[in-house]
C-alpha cells in the first residue's frame, strides 16, 4: 500500500506541476499581451505628441517666414523709394539739359 500511496502522491505532484506550468504559461501570455498593449498606447501617445510638436514648429516657421518676407519686402520698397526720390530730384536738371540741347540745335 505504501507503493500505491507513493504513486498517488507522485501523480498528484505531477498534476500540480502541470497546472503550475499551465498557469505560468497563461500568466506569461497575459503579461506579454498587457505589455504589448501598453507599448502600443505609449507609441500612440508619443506619435500624437510629436505630431503636435511638428505642427507647432511648422506654424511658427510659417509665421517667421512671413515676417522675414515682409521685412525683405519693406527693405526693397525703402530702397526703391530712395532711388525714385533721387531720380525725381535729377529730373529738373535733365529737363534743363535737354532744353538747352534742343535750343542749340535750332
């Protein structure tokens, strides 16, 4: 009977070991699935955050670009206005010169 008892205990121990193995396998799968879900969520959050940063940087670059373009345009307009003013100041002298030349041709 001792052998039968011992065989029964071995069988019980093997069953418990098998159940422990199954439980560990299930827990491992659950942990892998949870970790995967957590990582996917973190990846999405990081992606969303980086997209927002990129959007903000693009908007700021557009604002900066417009400001720079306006500054360049204003500088060009100022230069053109100065040249136009200088040319206007020379017009009376040019007209006088041309009139003198016409008079000498008569």
